[in-house]
């Protein structure tokens, strides 16, 4: 199979960061044993795992004993929500644009959900979140740092200031490494494949002062432990990638923001295109727009044939062809949407080549519909 020459779907998975490649190989060679064992290979694996935890903690500005590894970003959200939510009928307050993993975890636990509407950019009002929290018995608030489909950044610190001590889980799967963590949170979830680490690794950071319990079957639910058997090589590679991404994010972010500004300026010149998300308070590498009278999957297919790999549809549904719940909550077009997200190596030439072919592809697809 010939893959697209220009991969523009980093919001789904960033290619493995160069800093992680050699580390991953070394981890596979030395970190195969159970890090809980006392024999030499086990101690070696434990040393690597401790190092990975230390690097993640330093990169995020948190304590080492607050960092837990999971099997994915979704698993981190699940563990964070289920471990913080009380075992009563207290509600989970969240926003209308949260990832499906939040709703799935609350539903699985039988917890009622109060959802806060967002504005046309996808941002929730801090006062509205506070009002929803006070509207009934609330055990947990879950808010994303930045939206995974449109990139809009939420006012997390402002939201936290109005919660009167209610725990706050921040879903940072789309933003961890790309943005500094907000100041106020009880727990934060992240996904390694979004920052250039390997798939199958997530991170959950839980404040030492938080009343968090391990929410899955375990001998001692009060023990702070990783979710499942930790993939030591993956955790080590994820830590190396995160450290590198944090070190380079100012330069990479500035370059990506400039390229996305170029995309935003060019796509609005195409007739009947709806550009969504906040133009300023957003992730630097991501933009979503919808083309009226065009099927999103057809647009993805035609661009793929021309060597460009982009995404469409819902970013978190099992079937990504489903209409986007996020765009629907924003009042935007839910069909014909495409999501472009830059890798760290994306160039201006890559972006301009896409922008040169895009108007013609959209026009041709619209002509086919009109026939």
C-alpha cells in the first residue's frame, strides 16, 4: 500500500518522534521483565519505568508519584473519572463537546450527566459550568483543555475557580505536550500517540491530595498504581517524546500556527465553506472546516488519491463516518467536514500544495452531486 505523501492527521496520531525511536528499541531490549520482580531483569525494568515516570513528571511540572501510566488516553480518562467520581448518584458535569470516553465512563458507572452548552467557537462559559455544578448534587466536573476536533482551548483555570472544591478532571489528550498544563486541576489525562509517543500508552496525573481510588478490580483500591501491566518500553519512549515536544513546542507551535493561519485564510475563499473553532485561542496545529454540498468521506478519499491524508467525521465515535457531535453542539455543519492537523515536520510547501488542489476537488465533488 502507498500511503499519502503528506500526512495531515496528527490529531489522530502523530508519527513517532525521533527522540522516541532509539529509546523504544533500548526499552524493548532491556525493559521486557516484570518491574515488580526482585531479580536482575525485573530491577532493570523497574529502573527504566521509574526513569520514564520522572521524565514525564518533569516535563509536565508535577510530582513523580502523581504520574500513572495507562493503556491509552481513553483509559486515562476512564480511570480518572471513575476513580474521582463518588459511588453515589452525584452528577458529572461536563460540556457538550467532550470526548465520547467521558460519556461512556459516566454511563458505565450509572452516573447522571449534566452537560453545559458551548458557543459557536466550541468554548464553554465558566459561569455556566459553575451554575450547572450548583444545580444539583455534583461529584465531579470534567472539562477538556482543548477540543480534539476543532482545537478551541477551554478556560480551565477560570472554570476551576468557580467549582467550590468540586474535583476537576481535565482531558488533555489533545493538548498534553503542545500546551502547558492549566494551573488548577485534580487529575489530568493524556495520550502518548497525540504527542509522538507510541500507541498503547496513556498518562493519568492525579494530585496527591485528591480522593482518588483505583476504580478497577484490585487487592487494594487505595494504592496508586498504573492501569494494568505497564508497557515499560512504551512508557519510556512516550516520556522521551514528551520531553522533546515540550522542549521544542514554542518553535514548532509558532511555525504550525502560521501555517494554520494560512489554511484558514485560504479555505474561506472557497464558496460555501464553514470554518469552525476559535481563530486565536486554539491548538496551534489543527483546523476544521465544512464544505456544503460535499460528503466529507468523499473529500477525504479524493484528497488521499492526490497524496494528502486528512480526517473527516466524528473524531471519537466508533464509526468515524457518524456526524460530529462536537460540530452539532457548536451549531456548525455536521456533514462535509474535514480536519487538518499538522505533524511537527509539516512544511509550508506541503500546506500550499494541499490548498492549491482543494478548491478543484471541492468543485468536482459538488458537480457530481448536482448531476
